[in-house]
C-alpha cells in the first residue's frame, strides 16, 4: 500500500510540474582550450657542449672474414633476435602504419636489413628476429649504454658530443635542418623566426640551433615531433625546425604546411651502437656497404621517400682505420 501511495504521489507531482512554468538554468559560455602536449616546456637553457673536435662521420671498417665472429655478434646470434631502438612518431622514417598497425618507415627497413644479414631471409622477419623498442630522442644514449637495445636506428644524427658516449656506423642518410610553417605565415627563413614561437624535440641537434639564433625566438621542447605538429596546428607555436625529411613527413599530413628556408645545418644519420661493441659497428657497416652496392638503399628510398623527389643516392662511407 505504501508503495502504491508513493508512486501515485510521484506521478501527481510530475504531472503538476509539466503544467508549471519552467525555470531555465543560466547559460554557460566556456571557451575551448587546446591543451599543450604533456611535458611541453619553454627552453631557457641548453646542456653544456664539450665542443670536442672529431671526424664525426668516420667509422670502423667492415669486418674482414666472418662478420658474425665477435663477442657482441655471437651474443645476438645466440639470443635469436636483434633489439633495435626506433621511433613510432616520425612519418616516412618510423611510424605506425594506419592500415597494418605495424611500425614502418625507412629506418625500420634498415633495421630489418641488419637482422636479415644476421639470421637470414625469413618470413615475418620483423616480428620473429627483430625486437623493435620505441625510444624517445632524449633516451637514445641511455638505451644503448644500459643495454636496453643493441642498436638505435632512429634519425640519429652523428655529432662529436654523441660520439663521446656511443659509437656510430657510417652515414646512411644525409638530412638538412629547415623550418616547417603555415603557408600564409610569412615565415620563410631562420631570420623570420625572430619573435616567433618555435618547437623542437628535446635531445635533438635541432633544438640548440634554434636556441642559438641571433635574436632568439621563444623555443619549446617536447618529447616527439607529433607533439610539435599538434602545437603548430593548434596555434601554440608558429613553426617547427628540424631535419627536412622529418618536416616533409609532417607536411604530407597537413596541406596547410610547407617546408621553407635554407639549410641551418647538416644532419648525417648513423646507426648508434654501445661504445666498445666494435664488432657490432663493423658488422653494421658491412650491411650498409652491401645495401649501397646491391641497390637495397635505392629500393628503400623509392619505397618510403619518393615524394621528396629524385634519390640523391646513398652517402659514401668514410672509414677511420686502414684496410
């Protein structure tokens, strides 16, 4: 009985409410906020550089005889897989393919070629004998020094400072630092960045070049180039500056953007290896020599980078030791 009475009372109240004038809640106006990517920060100081001179592109000559005959190579062969530090946020070089869901790109295929020369040509080579570990640009040295990965193939520019911490292969790709901006922004050179907001990734050589411009722009550091792209699209920065091939990959994703300016510096890419693992460095250089000679390098360029124009050809190696 009590339940029936309560339901009747509730129904009567609802009917009465329907006939009563309603009081509207006050309208709220909320401006949309485009949140900056996590860890985005203004760069006000740079890490100290040693400025130590070196022949940055010189590396160890490929191993004569059996390229797998060395302590590091034997350990990798026994383990049964090559562990490679890569990127997943850089279109054309290391990115998640939206169709397959796999990580793909020029660097990823270079990593697969390294594994192929260790373990042979196998089906599913990227899954069975290549362990791709995603590392941020700022983590590359640590990943090698701690043994988290055997090699890093991740648009890794060779510098004298970096060569004090890790070893490098010969150069397998030459890039040049430029600028990415909106087509109607009026930004067309490094000089035009004065008074602007510019994004670059922490731990890259791109960041100090922007920071050290005469009449320095406001510089923001982030974890990935995708973060920079988001900030540019949201109007939180006016430009991005890094290697032209990385910028081309971002411009391919947004027709409102264009790569501009003269080169702000050369960026020779090398495969990073833990310092002291000389047999692995020599092995990698042997694979790169094979890729130059048998047309593999050109095939990978045509597969991933043809939108940039005709191939410049693979960079020629330079060795620091005698034959």
